[in-house]
């Protein structure tokens, strides 16, 4: 590969990474072999450009804001206009060539306002992430109350062979021995 071609591939990869693609997705999409990409990464300048592109992808505020607005719309519900168009084919004479052609012409068009209801999952996501102190999406596993630690011992030997410790400190409760 010529130096200009290499630089062009590297720029293409950097643009893909800056637009949110992973390194692997970027070099695969551009047709660059994995080994070649990682050989290029040994060059400190290229490695820095890759890191800069990743930072750009992470901090692309316009995209983040657009996604946040879309999520908010889905959480709140939104209205849109649906357009249904019916076409018919009409014979038309081309002025330049004089040939007859059939072209689609609008026969009927119906506009309908539609409403998308709020999405519960989007609402939960927004609340738990924007106001986590008041909205938690976790189950509280804290247990309150008394834990009963009474131990029942069943002895099946002769009563005269049974030996009982004189106090609780002599009990051997380690079951792994």
C-alpha cells in the first residue's frame, strides 16, 4: 500500500472512531487487517490520533443532546403527522423526445395526526438516571428483625455415652473440620 493510501485509510478509521465506532468496527469496515491496524498503533502519533477520536466520540455533545431529546420525547409521548399517498400512472408525452411515457401522479393524499403514548421504560430510565436520590430502580435487600440462632441437636446414641460441654465456648461449630 502506498503512503497516501495508508494515510487515507487511517483518516477513514479515525472518522469512524470519532463517530462512535469501536476500533475493531472501524478497521473491519475499512477493510484494514487487525494486524495492520495494531502495527499502525505502534506509531505514537497515530495512537494519539485514535485516542483523540475516541475522546471526540465520547464528548460529542450535539449527538448526546439529540439522543436525550429523543428519549425525552419517547418518555413524554409525542404527536406526528402520517401522510398516506396513492398514485396512479398517467401517460405523458416527453417534450424533448416526443415519446409517450407513463409517470406516477398523485391520486389521493391523506394526512393524519397520530400520537405515540409515553413509554414506561423510557420514563423509568430518565428518572433513575436524572434523579437517582428520589428514584431508584433497585430492590432493597436490607433485612430487619431477629435472626434465630437456636441449634437443635439430635443424638441417637446411648444416654450414658453422651457428653455435653459445660459452657457454649466449648462448642465446635466449625463444620469444615
